[in-house]
C-alpha cells in the first residue's frame, strides 16, 4: 500500500475526515517542535507553540493554496506563532520582573562555559551556537539543515527574497563557525587544566 501524500491527506481533511489531520501532525510534529524549541529555549513553551501551530494550521487548512509544499506553509505558521509567543512572553516577563530578567539572561549566557565539561556532544555545542543567533537566522539554519528546505522554500516560508535568505545563511554559518571555535577552544582549555 502506497503512503498518501500530504496533499491527499489535506483533501481528505477538507472533506471531513479529521483522522487524516492526525497523520499530518504525526508527519510534521517532530520538526515543528524542533523549530519551536530553537525559539523558546525550553520544552514547555515549545510544546505550547507547537500545539498552537497545529491548531492554527487546522483552522486555516482551507486557505492552503497547495502552490507550495505543506511543510513550507506549516513552517511559516510555526515561525509567526513562535515570534508572537516570544513577543507576548517578553512583554509579560519584563512587566513582572523588570531588570532582574536581563541580569538572569546575562548570567545564563556566562553559565554556558561552566556547563562545557558536562556537555561534550557535538549536538550540544551546535545547539548552544545556534541559540546565539537572531531568531530569523535560527529559522533559516534550522530549515536549511534539519528541514532540508531549499533557499526558495525558506524564502517563501519567511516571506523574504531568496537572495536575502542566501546572504543570511552565509552570515549565520560564519557566526556559527566563530561561536563553535570559541566553545571548543574553552573545552580544550578546561580538559587540559583538569
């Protein structure tokens, strides 16, 4: 039995078969969650963002024009949902905690070097380096490498010219390289002195 395409599942959902939407969620939930974690930096917020994305996608499924891949459309929803969530959270956090929040963030960044001995995996370093990028750059890097989206698909998802995506991807790679060199240099120092 041949697996149904996303387009087939969408058609079934629009005809009233809500079980087909569950299959779409299963196919894309891991990557939507990965993107959400990149923005939110914690599991609870990422789960909330991912859930909101799938609810919004379900409600707007009738507006999906099918001129692009479903995943590209869904990642656009993920991006806008994450940005809205973070703006709302930042406003709430700043109004509650004021300047204390900024001090905590600064302390968190300096704690990265203290945690290097615990986290030796390449993925951990890469995640730390990606976390230092701007949100748009995080999305571009994640979509390109983990989502295996083309520059054109990313441009469509982020509503920006493909050339801009290409330039930002290049700059993000340079920043990642610089940050990874810094993180790995500190790890080597720590290993030598212990």
